[in-house]
DNA sequence: CGGCCGATCCACT
DNA sequence: GTGGATCGGCCGA
């Protein structure tokens, strides 16, 4: 199957939890600093808008940081966490519905040498791009890229025909959101079983 | 304007 | 297993 860039209709779907599941196996690509890098998405988390205590947009909160989440689906929401890490999210749903999917891990495929250099690693083994902060650094994604369209030529997603079987998907609660009360228990995290990355 | 804290990672014990 | 790094956003004064 020929690679095809994910288009608007994918990002406008109403069910962000379903989108998070469907993003497994899709390719995330960047062309930053003139270098093509990318990999297969292996772990995601859904953030379900104004009613989700774990979401930055909980209660409909708008701020300079969260405003981009209210944008129509198909843009990047990248923010700085712990003063060090840029976390990459995909904004979904229609304008004013602030849904997003956090990409937590990828299996590197393209531009591995450059990604190694960016992360100061010597080889692409376990622990290379298995966290949201790490994969952003490897791909060259910075919080200055927040609001960027995913239909452009810097950051985008492709369907390359990777088929994911239901039995290979692990579903768990989300990570690092203990402050979210009962919403911390929601099964909104999806990962591919047996992936080393 | 000051203080607190985070959707994390790494070095060190 | 634990704590420090490090800084923008947010809230209260």
C-alpha cells in the first residue's frame, strides 16, 4: 500500500479514544532542520476535553498554552513539561472541542542516525524513543512548534498500511496524572504489546 | 510580582 | 528506588 498522509476527516472524528487506538501503527514523520525522521507510533493516550480532569482544557479553560487545543483537529499541541521536555500531542475534533492525543512512544524507522545524534545516544535500542519527552527530542519537535498544521511539510502522519490486530493492543489507565481523581482510572492509554521501543 | 508545580528523564545509591 | 534538573504557565497577593 502506498503511504498516504492522514487527512482532515481522520482528525475530525468525534471519539478521541478511538482515534488514540487507531493511531497505533501509523507513522509519525518530521522534516525539521532539513532532515527526514520518523517512526511507527506504539503508544498513545487520549485526553477527552473539557470534562476530563486530566486534560489541560478541563472545565473549558482557555489560556495562551491551551488555546491551540480548541483549534480544529489536525494541528500539533506541544508544550513544555518539567521545564525540560516538549510533549507532542495531536489536536482532534472540530473547533472549540479541545480533544487531543498524546504520543508517548514510537518505533524509530527513518533518520535514525540523526535521532541518535539529537539524543546523544549511541544505538537505537530499548529506551531510545520510548517516552513522550524522548521521542520529541529525537524527532526535533520543540514546544515552539505548537499550533503547527499536520497537513504541512514539517510534522505529519502517514498511514503506510500497517495493520494492528486487536489482540496486540494493551489498554491501561494513563500515566502521571494522579491529580485527575477518578479520571486517572479511565482506560485511555493504548500500546502495542511486545514492542521494545 | 513571587512562588509553586508539572501528561518526564536520567544519574546515582 | 529516589531526587534533581529546569522553566513557562498559572494563581494569589
